[in-house]
C-alpha cells in the first residue's frame, strides 16, 4: 500500500513516531477500516483496535481494561527505565504507548509480531514468527528485557514450546504469559509460571477459558 512505501523513509528514526509516519499510519487505518463502525475510527494510532483483528492470524485483542491492567503490571515489574517485550500481544504494547498508564513514559517497549501492519510502529516493531523462535534481529539482545509479556498465537503445546524459547531468550527473569487455562501444566513445566486470579478479557468472547500466568510474586495472582 502507499502507506508502506511512505513509511520506509522513517526506518532510521528514533522510536517516537514522526508526523510523517503518523500521517501514513492514519491513512492506512482509514483504508483498512470498513463497515458500520467507520465513524468511530480511533484517531489515536495506539488505540487498541486501531489495527483490526485478523482472525486468519488468530488475533483477538484484549478489552481496553485488560490491556490497561497488563500494561500497568508490566510497568510496575519493569521498574524505572525498564524494558518490556510484548510477544504477540500488540494491544498491551499499544496501551503502554497511549500514555494513559502511570509510569509508561519511564519504560521502553517493543512489540514482536508476525503481522507486518505493526511495522507502522517503526523501531519498536520486531518481525516475529514463532516457528523460528530464535530468529531475531541482532538489535534484540539476549536477556535484555526486564519483563516479557507473551500471548502465544495458537492454543497448542507446540506453539507454547516455541514461544517459551523466545521468552527465555529475551527475559532477564520475569515472565507474564497469557494463554488458555488448559495450558497450565505445560506452561508451569516450561516457564515455572503460576496461574493468576486475574481474569483477562477480550473484545470478543473466546470459546476457551483464558488466563494469565506469572513466575514472580504479583498482585495479579490473587486479584
């Protein structure tokens, strides 16, 4: 699309989006959003839902409230100047960037995604295919993230095993995993995580019970 060619100019920009990129991004959203809710197009390029869910890629965005809770948790755990990796969890990345989460201006975040529409987020975007869990660019150093928040795209042991390799490569230690409740034992075995009391919600109801898991002491465990 025209937006993509326009965006390539800003590849070497600092992570904040230039006006040029934002304009291209807006044009891109306007082109991709169709249907009855056109009038409600979010003008905020970081709004959850600014990029439409694509069911072919097994995409289900969190509700705004869940994205905020997870973003707040990531900020709290990353600490001042911390780095957060959002693996296949773009709605949490977007929430971190919206500037509505307390302290989000004091951390940095990247989004690892297979969906190249998120390349609109310039240097914060890392192309990621879970089938090649360690095929990451040289700029993404091992154990360089204070917390890794991951939502494997598919509910299968094979997918979780591969995503777990990525998580272990990226994380200094802390892991926040969001996946189906049925993955509890595999997740515990692979990542040493426990199921939280906090129940993540999605904009569309999923057919399976969805939970989040952590491997560190957290308020989410008993919420």
